[in-house]
C-alpha cells in the first residue's frame, strides 16, 4: 500500500523528535483513532494529534485495567478490557482519548477541563468505537456549554449597555424639557416685570 500524506507528515515529525520504528498499520490506527478519514488531505490539527498518539503509544503510557506492570498502547485490541458484552476503560485511558480527540478537532483543553469531561464519560462501552464516539460527543457538549456561557455574558453585557444608554437618554431628555420650562418661566416673569415697569413709568409721566 502506498504511503499517504498523513503518514509522511506524521513520520517526519516523529523522526525530528527521535521516534522511529512505526509500521504502516500504526499510522492507519492513529488516523482511525483521531478521526482522519482523508489520509491524503489531513489538517494540521490531525497531524499533530497523530504524532501525539503515536508518541504516547511508543512510550507505552497506558495500561490495561487490572494488569500488573504491563504497559500498553491505546489500541482497539489492547487499550480496553472486555467484561462480558461490554468494554471497560480506565480514567487514564479516557483522559488520553479526550486529549487526542480534542487535538484532532483543534481544541486545546486544560488538565482540569479534561478531568471534567472524563467524569461525564461512562467506564463501560459496547465496543471501542462507541467509546470514541461518546468521547467526541462529550467534547462537543463541553464546547457547547462554554459557547453558551460566552453568549450569555455577551447578551448580559449588551443588555447592560442598552439599559445604560436608555437611562442616560431619558435623563437628558428630562433635563432638556425641564430646561425649556425653566427658561419659559424666566422669560414670562421678565415679560411680566417689564410690563409692570412700563405701566409704572407711564403713570409717573401722566402725573407730571
């Protein structure tokens, strides 16, 4: 099978990090896990996630549940433990999957965010694929909640600004009206005073 752009890019980055010895099946497995369907047109985020996945696999950072000192890569056959008709997955494996899947989507999560998401994910699945799909859904729900929070803050800020402008506009209008009334009253008073003065002056001239 000819090599793909995904494999070439990931292999080059791994080589620069002094990681070698991966088979073509390893690259295909990585592409499947991170959701890269078009191997000849991967995104930068998918390449980055693929590199991280294979580094973690090389370092054997994941362990099969209930195994004693037996390191394991996160593969469909080894990363999980079959319990009857379901597949068990550890918190460490969930967090690793969440990290890899988030990176493939171009999402950077903090350790606390990864932990929060993992707590919403079940420890048992019908198969490995359903585990990946559930984690993707959990990441989407978490991102949606964050977008909702930001949207609510923006709406609240816009409402506060709108209320402030309305209040200031109303205040200025009221002051303008009060100013017109005051000016009218002053002018009317001056007119009255002027008329009174004129009458007094006319009376004085008549007397003379």
